[in-house]
C-alpha cells in the first residue's frame, strides 16, 4: 500500500469534503474510500450509548468483553464515557477473509477472566451475518456465563443470516463494506478516525 499525503489529510481531517480518497496498492487495485460516519458523529453517539448502558445496568456487576481487533477503539472510548465501574477483558474470533464472511468461526484468543455465572456485555465493532458473534456466544455458553448482552457499534440488519439481535446499537448501516475506527480490510485502515465505505476497483 502506498500512503500519500492525501491519506494523512484524511486521517486527521474533520471536514467531509476532505474524506474522499483513492489509494493504490501493490497489486494495482484501486481502493476507494467514501465517508459514511465522521469522527464527531462517532464521539457523540458513543457518549449517548454509554449513558444508555449505564442506565440499563445501574450498579450491577458486569464484565465488558471486547471482540478483538475491531472493537478496540470503540470499547476504549465507550468505557471511558461510562459512570459504572466495569471489569473488562477481550476475546478474539475469526470469520472474515478480505471482504468475505465465512461461516466457520475460530476462537483465536480466550478471555483471561473466569466468566462462570457472570453477566457479560459483548462489545463488537460490527454485527453483520451474525456468524462470528454466534460462534462467540456458543463459546460463552460453554463457559456457563449467567447472561449475555450485545453492544455493537454498527449493525447491518439486512445482512443477518443468524437469528441474533444486539441490545445496544450505535448506528444501523446498509450492506456496505466499511473501514476505520477499528474496522479493517485485510488489517489495513483500522486507525482511520472516521468510518468510510471501501470499494475496490480492479
């Protein structure tokens, strides 16, 4: 991937007029990023979402379980906005290769905390087909957790293939492949401050 000054401008800009970007990778594919959700919109929604979660759980003991790698930035910002004290840990699962979702889910990293009979808030970057989250829920069921709640930054309800619903949703989006704020394309673009639609032109 060749990163130009235009990409640096995109990383730090708050102006939507600066967001459109085309970069070239080493395989001669054009990757076009088009703005969807700005950093300011994300910050505002994360703050209100934290208030919703605080109100729902009040003083209950909850373990926040972030789904790596995508939910890292979202989880960090969300927990910093919450009044309730939360213990947190991470889990990592894989079901994506490039822009395609597979139905096979592999747990790459297990939580370190004992989750037996605990109430768990799963924090996810995006809820798409539901296969990844279903695989994680099956894993947690095997650990005999007490309750599982789902918080997702983005929800693609139109893509759902598994009967699963989030309890807390940041934004509902159409069937678009998005990157930024933790979301990636083959591990690239996670560090973008905004969320953008990615299109590949061969």
